[in-house]
C-alpha cells in the first residue's frame, strides 16, 4: 500500500470551492439534466444533445457548420462528429454551400422532422415535470441567467486578465 505524503488543502478551502464554484454546480446540473432527458428521449433513439442539434436545424435556411457550432457552444470538429450518426440514420444531410464550396450546410431531413415531432411530447412532459418541481419563477430565471453566462465568460476571457486576476504580460 502506498503511503500518502501529500498534505491536502485546508477543509475550509475545499468546502468554499464546493459551495461557490459556478462551474462545478453547472456541470453537476448539466449531467443530471442530460441523464433525465436522455432517459426521456431514449425510446426515440435520441440523446438530449442530438435532440437539441436537430431542433437547432429547424430554420428556413440550413446553417453552415460554422454558424451552428457557436449556437450549440461546440467546436466544429465536435459538431461534425456529432452529425455523423444523425447522417447515417438519414435525419440530417450535409452538403457543400453553393456560395462557398469550402463551407458545409446542414439540413434536417423529413425523417428528422418526423422524429422530432414524435419525441416532442416526451420532451414537453419531462420539461413540465422539471419546471413544476422548481419554484414558480425559478425555471425562467435560471434560463435567463444561463443565457447570460457565455457572453460574460467570453468578455472575461478577452479582458486581458489571467485567471488569477493579474494582467497578462
């Protein structure tokens, strides 16, 4: 058995981080929500991420991968990988952009729309149960606060400050 010689951080510091870290709380909540919606969407052969991706494709004009990636807070490589199983199932099509052959446009197919229509009642029911379990104004407040995080995080990242609050050299 290996003997530990590393002195752990003070328990008060660990407790403070566990109680106040927005990233930790967001990750825990995201994992719990993902499991809840994955279970609800499983009968349709969809994950929560695939459901969201297909919903994001319901637009008058098919978006490019470059347009879709930031909306879903994904990098292009991850988005391309996430599209592949949906393509294999015939739920989306990826084609070259007519104006710029280097860009790819992603189009939801009729099969994709039909699958979303079939899965939507389960998604709505799950959302209604979740919203009902929270305080009356909590769901809308939570959604509004979460929408504010990406631009704030981008602003803080671009502010020229290091994570420790010190100016960059």
